[in-house]
C-alpha cells in the first residue's frame, strides 16, 4: 500500500497547485473578467480532486 499513499500525496499536491492557480485567477478576474472561467476550472478541479481523495 505504499504506492497508494504516494498517489494520494501526489493528488493532494496537485489539488493544492490547482487551488492556488484558481485563487490567483479569481483575484485577477476583477481586473480582466475573462479570467473568471479559468478560476472556475481550476477551483473546480481542485475541489473534485480533494473530494475524490478524501477518506
């Protein structure tokens, strides 16, 4: 099961990166509204990864 723990850690790190990008794009969507779509995609991806890997 060490491979599963490694996969879980990798997915958690990926979700963190996606969440950070989502917050970044959300912040800049107030300056350029077309970036809001990227924010939704990144935040949605981060949420889906976190939800699917939760215990």
